[in-house]
C-alpha cells in the first residue's frame, strides 16, 4: 500500500531539525524512550498521550478519474511539549505555542512541504496543561492536514 504519510512525517521532522528557531528543542520522529531531561520537545507523529495508543496519523484515499491514480487525504499529529521545573503554567503554555508556531510558519512558507503533488495546512489544535510534582507541563497538539496524489 502506498501512502504519502511517511514522507510527510519525514519532511516535518527534517524541517524541525534544520530550523534555527528551534535550537534547544528536541525534535523527534514519533514518541521516544529516553532519559533526556530536555524540557522542550516537538514530536512529529505523536498524539501526546503517553498512556494512549500513540496515534501518529490517519489517511483515506480514493480513486479519481479512470482509477489510475488516487487522491489521499491525511492528518498527521504533531505535539509541542514543554515541561518546567516550576509551577509557571502560563510560561509553559506560551512556550508550547511558540514551538507550534514554527510548524505553521513552515507550512505557510511551503504548503507542499517541498514534496511534489501535495498540499498541507494546520487544521485543528488542542492544548492540555497541568501540574505534577515535577512542575508545569503544556502539550499543544497540531493537526497537519492535507492531500496528495499517490
């Protein structure tokens, strides 16, 4: 089965790793098992729920024309995760939105993400925030939606 989802995820990861505005932010391709103490993360292909099903993307495709090509519609979840050692939830939330704004900037600059026959945009966003003994945490989920030919 062919899908544009793997290359969209790879393109987003690549953009994150080369973005100088994300210096100090850990860019990950899906959820990682790590003992890293990095407080700021951008995780492409992750729903932000460490106890959930780790949903990365969804897509549907249908044949168009005489059935020689398919148009795929996709969604890829991207999580901007900020953890702080203090209780300043407003600062954690602001930083999560700052990191998430970079994803929006990449797509506004190149809706194709540098890929042929593809267009993408940021659709819905969701914010969750909370406090635990380790401090404040904000998780901003961005849904990158689009379509491409396969």
